[in-house]
C-alpha cells in the first residue's frame, strides 16, 4: 500500500488499500463506499470500471452485498451471483452485476467497535470461493481501510463527489419536504429509473437542471426544463 501511495505521490488512501487487495487476492477489482445511517452514502474509490459500476449500482438500487454488510455489520459473501440464493436475495442487483461483468462479490464492513464508516467490496469476473486465509486477508484490508478513513486520509478528488451528492440530498429535503434519508432514497430511485449514475443526477439537481416534486406518484421525478 505504501508503494502504491508513493507512485501516486500521496499519503496512503483507501484507493491504495483496494489496489493492494486486488494484487493479493483472487479478485478482479475492489471498491470502497462510505456508508451512513444518517447521511447519504457514496462511493469513495474503485480500481476499475466494473468495481465502479458495482459501487454505484448497490447504492442506487439500495440492495446488494455492500448494503447488507453495512446493515448486518458482518461480511457478506456471494461467490456465485448466478445461484438461486443470490438471485433471490438481490433480485435486481444480481442480474445487473452479472451484466456489468461480475461473477462474485464479497463485501466486508469497515468497523471498529460501534463505528462503521463504510464497506470494502471485492469482485471477481468469474465465480470464486475465498478460502480461510484469503478471507482473513480481505478482512485485514478492510481493517486497514477503516483506519485510513478514520484518520481522514481520503483522496481530495473524492471530496467534490461526496459534497455534490450531499448538497443534492439537502436540496431535495427542501423541494420534497422530507428528511435526509427519504431524500436520498428519492435521489437514487430517480437514478435507477432513468438508468443514470447517482453522481450525474446529483449534479443536475445541484445545477437546478432537475427539480423533484412532492406530488409525483411514480419513482421517476420530472425534470424542469426551465429550472
């Protein structure tokens, strides 16, 4: 991890933890999402396009190993997304993840005691099992990512992303007259309904290209052309 950070000319960040995990484990990519029960969740980093899509998908859909790992406070392992168990547990995410190029997903919560700032997601393009030693290594990477996050060593490039989603969520609390959690649900529901990335929808809300309405009956809110 230190070597990866040195190549970037920066301090060790969660992206270095993810890169090291990919090199050490039988996986194709990794990502970390910041998770919270009181504020909007958002991806922090990913090692490739597929892991980036997986982070976005789970937060947009509100389902998947990442979401469950955070809620349960324990690792959620999906060694084969084609199985009936995975298909039944994540009815939308499983198929969408397979289409994105993932065959297996492993989610490990970042936590120290009662503090849980997010989740480490690992994926493989093909179904694969992690043996006991590999799972122990994955959990060690998650512990490291936790310490990095709590030490505030987060990439500066992540800040605009987080700030824009938080700002958009805050704007929706005013537009819809709802709380933060409900506003974030409406934001990600719109992103999913329109097949767009959460960050893109948030950017439109902040730029006032998109306005949400309390009276909307469907999952997709209307865009105001003159907003």
